């Protein structure tokens, strides 16, 4: 593997890189010019397939393959860039939009050309006000420079980009709920099939990609698929931004090749710098709060899709959350499940009712009022939610509970027997 390269964050701290002039001084929009000059749309799709780029939003689906699934009919095609970054523990897309918004715009343009799309939407989470302003300004600058609109850079390619701000609903990060929101409806997920590639936004074939995914596309075209694929592992290629948070000395975003050991991210002085107070690691959430706990025995697991799956969790959105030995697992799970209860759209019964029941039981346990049977009742309710909800939000609400009970059952039992958690001699406040 060549010396470590940063494809997304190499220039992110350059003063003024959020403006068109400075972005172009550092090679901005050269990949777009190269794409229009040297590639036909189908060749671009093949290049992205060859790069091995996988979706950075959570599912990890091969990006080029997703593009190739677009239905071939006479309906207008659309691109939706999913910037509704809502997963607890994840904050990479926000950084990209705030600091280097033209990289996203360039990625949207190249993707639109590859997929023969004439209208693209950038859907930004409502709370990300600065990110939205930065992207809106970048789009305006690109329009004025002739980089968006008719006959871009003298080619026969034309596209319009529309920035749309959501209203802060976690469910709108789910691709079909995002499309419903864009169409002016309540953000409810749609029944699949049909999938967006066949029947998506306004009934047309639609590509939906995460912000980081599209920000990676210019680097692939600029450097070539082979060079990009030389980083990472055989099946998880390239680099990605890991959002490191929790009980670490240096939380933040770190762009690293896929396959780097989790221990390196957490303990290396260049990155996490170790655990706060030099405490021991109790648990790691490797891919945002919707993924399963891993124990400290998994610290040497490579951060790639296959290795994390083999370890019993998911790489998800790349949000690595570290919990130290002083953490009450029951309390941490309660806090996470409260989020999913509050963000449930209410469309389906398992999620709407189940997340409410899970929170009630966890509150009983946390506040010293639980019974031993409540522990098994939690996992029983999880089995009635996971795989039975209308969309993945229900599954997400159960991940920390099922893995938490499996790895830390004695801690749940301690709450029942003693009325407070293992890490504190004081009863929890009701």
C-alpha cells in the first residue's frame, strides 16, 4: 500500500478553501473537467465500480453498482444527496459541508453526469444551519462560474442543483422518507419494492447517496480507480472518515484507510490519544448508536466492513463511540433508546409502541425499580421489533439492548439486586 493519502480532508484546513477561488487553486473542479472531457457516463460508472467505493452512510452498498441499477425508461432521473446526518456519534458530513462545500458540489456534478441526471437535490438536516449556508453559497458560486446550469464547461451536459433543508427528523435520513419530505409530505418511509432506482422521487428513477460518498467521487476520478483502491482492504477499499467520540482524549474526525485497527484509532497519539483518565475501555460502539456493542477484547479488530461484521457489529456510519470502565451500561442504553423513542415516526406499531415499552423498562431498571424478569422482557420486546418494523429505525433501537444484555448481563442484574449501578455506590436519581 502506498504512503497514506487523504482524499477528503487533505486541504480541509486551508484558509478560504470553502470559497470557489481557493478551492480551484487546490485542484477543485479538475475532476469534473476530466470527467466531462475523458469519460462517457457509463465509463464513469465502471470507474467508480472499479474503485470499490461503498456507501458511507451506513449500509456500505457498492456505489457504482447502485448507479447502474437506475431504471432505463423515459422518466426524468434524480439525484438526492443525503446530508441529513442524524446518527448519534456521527459528525463527518457536517464537517465536510461546513469546511469544504465545493467538494460536495463537485461530487454531485460528476455523479449527475455519470447517471445522466438533470436535477439534483442536496437534502441537509435542519439543525445544520452553518452547513446549509455554506453549501448554498457554494452552489451559488458554482452557478455564477458556469459550473452548474446549461452546457457545463462547454459540454452538452446540463444540470440544476437544489439545496433543501429538512426540519430535523431522524427518520428523514432513511432514503424513502427523505424523498417523501422532498415532495412536501410527512417524512414517512415507503414500502419497498419498488426501490428508488426504479420508482423514486416524483416517480422517477433516483440515486440516493450519502454526503461523504459523493465527496469521495472527485478523488477517484482525479487519481484513478486503481490508486484509490490501493488503500484499504480487499473488500473495503479506500479511506473513510471515522468520527471518534466518547471517553477519548482527542475526539474528532480522522480520515484513515479502511482496515486500520480500532486500537490504533483510539490510542495512537495522532488520533484519539488514549482513553480519558487512562481508564480501561469497557465497550465500543463502532458505527454510530444503531450498531451493536463490542467488548474490549475486540480492540484489535480492523475497522472495515467485513471485520467489524465478523466481530458481531457493523461499521455503519463510522461513528466510533468509546465507553470507559466508569460507564453505567444500563444508563447509556437508556439514553440511546430515548432518542429512538422520540424519533420514531409512529407509522408502524412495533417501533411506535416497542420503543416506548423499552424505555419504560430501562427506566425501571436504571432507577432501582426493576425486576429480574425485566431483563428477558427487554430482549423479548427487541425480538418483536427487529426485522418486523416498517424501516430500519426499529432495528436500530434494539442493537444496543441485545448486545448490552449479552455482554453485560451481570450489570443489569446488579441494578435489580442493589437498586443502583455497579460503577456508583449511590442509588440512581428517579
